[in-house]
C-alpha cells in the first residue's frame, strides 16, 4: 500500500525503518533478523533465560511500529501480523530453513484475523525435527 500510495522510495524507506526497529527490539539477545519476502521479516532468537516470552516481544514490535514515521509530510504507521514457531528441542543443522516456513501458517492465520493479531505454533517433539 505504501508503494502504491507514496511511491517505491517511500516503501523502501519504511522497510529500512521496520528493519531498524526490529533490530533495536532484539539487540540484547542472540538474534538474527532477515527480510524473507516483499514486506515480510523473520526473527530467530536463541531461547535463553534472558529472553522474555514471545508475547512481550510482539507487544514491543506492535508498539514501536504503531508510531508514525514521517516520509516527507506524510505520517506512516505499520500494522503487522505475526506468526510464531517455537522450537523446543536441540539445535540442528538446517533448522532455520525448516522453521521459517512453519511461521507462515500462524502468520496467515493472524493476518486473516485482523490487524495487530498473533498466532503461534509449537510443534510436538516428534514433528519438530522435520
């Protein structure tokens, strides 16, 4: 919508703003952020005692992105749909490649439910290695 309404430079600027905000939220944790699609980002966070419950992080994301960013004279705020996939087993080679796609179903469910919604998925131990 930003690209169509304000142009591609504005859309690119908003992607940079979102990426920077996400980096700021997880800066204190062992985390990786990546853009995985047009306007989709993935955050992988190592589970440790210092990492808050994912809902706390989701609330921080929603709060930060709800603040308008001014592009020229136009204030732009972002609403997000977030899917969460939690891996509870030991880390394995290739886990990231298998885990990120599993966020798609919860994210799509959250997106269908409306703005600023969340859906999560924790696979059972038997399926967590696929």
